[in-house]
């Protein structure tokens, strides 16, 4: 077995992918290592914005590179093309997880540690964060990805269009609809408590 690995510097963990020697010639292992070195930090930042915890973000990045290792020959050449391919894979991995989560879970109660309950500001921030995440989870996956990439990552509309493989006008439409949907969802949650 040939093992391809890279150090995940953001959290000092090792990403190791074991592939049969037949499927992973030396240049494929080198390419995967170069992809990891060049793109893992950007992918981690995006994954962190798309997931609730840093552990989930690390899992998303690892799954992305596992898929890259399985399809090393399908990855286009050139830094921007590689990044777009990897981001698309990361978003697809995210979407798969969101679908599984939506099927398995209804709203889960907000868990606040006992020590955190003494701080009303922290509690309000946690409630607000949980409320926004629940609202984001109700958006369709591509719309959620567009909102997160644009509003939280600061990506431009043309960059998002390239990453998602859609036209810029489609990204604008998803942003417009996503903002309107979020306002409606968040507005509805505020009126339920009254």
C-alpha cells in the first residue's frame, strides 16, 4: 500500500489516505500532496464557515481530499481550476451531509454549558447563532452555499459562479432569494415566541 499524507497545519493533525499502489503512482501521490499544501487552508476556512464545529470542518476537508485521491486524474491542472474543483467537491460533500442531517433530525435543543449560563450576552449570542444556523439549514443547499460564500467568505459573484459551476446571474438569483428566505424564516421565528 502506498500512503499519501499531508500535515493539516491548521489543527496539527495528519491527513492520511491509503491507496493501493496500482491506483496511486508516485506522481499521483506527489500531486495530491501538492494539492493539499496549496489548498487545504482555503478549504478549511470555507469548511469552517459551512459547518458548525471545527471538527466538522476538518472532516469535510478530509472527505474532500479522500475524493480527490480517488479521482486524482479528474482534477484539472492550474491552481484556479484545482481550487474550483476542490471547492465544488467540498460543497457537494457538505450538501450530502446536510441532506442526511435533514432526514435524521428535527430542531435540536440548544445546549449551553452550566458555566456559560451565567453570561447573558454569551447566551444571547449562542441563541442568535443557533437561530441563524437553523434558518440557514432550511435553505436549499446551493442557495445556502451561495449565501455563505458571498456573505461570510467574501467571495465575488463571478468566483462563486465558477466554484458552483453556474452562471453569475444564477448566483445573484440565489443570493436574492436566499436573503428573502432568511428574512422570512427569521421573521417567522420571532413572531412564534410572542
